[in-house]
C-alpha cells in the first residue's frame, strides 16, 4: 500500500502504513487521548531523527534570535533599531521562501536541507566573530559597525526560511495522511522546547558569559540538526519536475487562485502576527518598564514558549476536531485577547502603579513580570493551536508536486508576519509608547478576524474529513 498523500512506496515503513480506524471505516470506537500522540515518531525513524535534531539545533537558533536583539540594543539603545533587524530581512526572506519552495519541488529535498542548513551555520559563525570584535572594541571606547550584524542576521534568516519550507514539505513523504495533525502537534512541542530553553538560556548566558559565547553555543548545537538531516532518505520529486523560475511561480499562483481556504489560512495568520508580536519590545520592557534586563527578556520569551509547549503536550484532542477553519478563527481571537492583556500590563506599570525598576534583576517589578509572563504564555498556547490546524490543512489539502511552493509561501507568511509585526511595534512604540502596540494590536486582531472569516464562508465550513482547497 502507498502513502495516500504521496503515492510513495519506498519511504514509509510498515508501521506507518497502518490505516487510522476512522479512515478504514471501522465501527470500533477510537480511544480519545488528552496527551500528545507519539505515533509519528514510532511510525517513521527518519521523521524521529529529523524531529530530534531540529529540536536541539532549534534551541541554539532561538538563543541567537534573542542574542541578536540584545546585541543591537546594547550597540544602539534603540527599540526601532532592534525592530529593523526583522525589517531589513523581510524582503530577502520573502524571496527566499518563494525560491526555496521552488527548489523543494524541483530537487532532492534532503540536499536542499543540507545546503540551506550549512549556510545558516556559516552566518552564525560570522555573528560569533562580529560580537567578539565588538566586545574587544568596547574596552577602548569604540563599537563595531552595526551593518554587518544586519547582513549576517539576514543571511541566517534566508537560510532558515529555505530550511523551514523544505522541512515542512518533507513531512507528508515520511508519514501517512492521518498522522499529519499529530506530527504538527509534535512540531509544536519542538517549537515550545526551542522557545522555552533557547531564550531563557540566552538571557542567562548573555548576563553571565557575554554575547560572543552565546552565539558560539548556537554554532555547536547545529551539529544535532545536521545529523537529523543526513539521516533522511533521498527525497526526489515524485511527479513532473517544475524547474525553478517564473513559470513555476505562475503555477503556484494559479494553484492558490483555486484554493480559497488555504489563502484564508495565510490571511488570518498575517493579521495575528502583524498586530500581535511584542517581542521587539522586550529589550526595552526589561530595561525600562518591568526591569530585570536580559533575564526578563529571556523569561518573557520563554513564557510564550511554555504556552506553546503545554498546548502541544495536551494536543491529543486535535485528532477529533474536524472543523479546522472554525478552530483557527477561535484560537486567533483568543490570541488577540492575550495580546491585549499584555498591553494592559504595560499600561499599568508605565503609569506608575508599580515600584521603581532598573535593568538589574534585583529591581524587577515582580507582579508585572508574572502578569506579562501569563499573557505571553496564553499567546503561545493559542498560537500553537492555530498553527496545528493551519499546517494540517495546508499539508492534507495540497498535492505533493505543489507542497514545496505552498510551504515556501507558508514559511514566508509565518516568518514574514512577525517581521511586519516587529516593524509595526517599532514604529508605534517610537511614535506613542511601549504599551501602545500590544494594546491596539489586540483589539485589531479580534475585530479583523471576526470580519475576514465571515467573508469566506467555505473557510469556516472546512471539514478535515474531506480536505478541500
């Protein structure tokens, strides 16, 4: 029997070919589980190796994300300059997502993963050298130029975008269709682990050993991800090969014109990420509003990841939810509510209801930190629920020959939305106040989701038992 998603006989092991009782027509009741289903890890050793390696290397990658923001804030003292790290990388990342998706459809996906991962590793090594150079100059009262940091961060973003699009397109080649939602939940656990350990470790390491060694640890952790990729089987295109280029992009565009549900999944995510990403604020929040400096940045970032992790750990019921469009809309509405709560915490602390704070951990405003962390955890949990259903919808409804390009666009949306959000946060915070972006953003998310989902009724009617574009 072949994988129903891909028709591939060679990659899936026998255990992965067993049908879900719901799909086989069996009348036998399926036991409902509360905890995450580990069946994808048992069904495909290749998926298990990739998942484990990506989780470990992703911890280092998230350390670098936080460390880059702290490096820029240390060099410039500007929240807008921190936000520009994402802004500068936005257009190259969009191009990389689209081109990377075409590469994934045209070439062996394992080879694309190897090349893009090695490129990202080289960029991190460059960050190690630049940070060490800046640290040496500080002693003499000088600073390294800021532009090489933007260049290296952009190269790292491009590599991660291509890797992300390709890795997502690989999943249906390693697993049968009925395990895709479980794999999405496992990937949520991986993201939760990355975002819990990585940022917290970055905050502590930057405070204890400095930025250069923090970047160096990311370079070391890369090894695990590389081993996971090397352990994959060859993954050449299954059908007609679409050569990368303008015609391939046109094919992808024509496909999306016939896929309103997939288009809407992109739209709602862009709304959430554009108006609901407070991460570029965190260095300033840690220094000026809540206090605690780099450790507060790590705690708040990790709190969002804890929410993601908990949502994934208790994701057993997702296998029994079929109205994915409704689930996505509700999850993002809840997300907007937690963004609004984060903004309210900053308002209360800013107007002076809390104690005086400083960048020293001893001067952190603990009640405000706890409330902000709870808001971040809620954002992480609701975003993960949305992500599970959005990724499952995309992978289940899209044919394999288009998965690279649609996953490339999905990666652009997932990674590009936060970068638009960073620009929104930087601009609004600079013009108004640090509390303004999340306060207004939460309100906008709730309102816009209510409006746009009602303009596309087929999205709210989407049923996972009969996937439709």
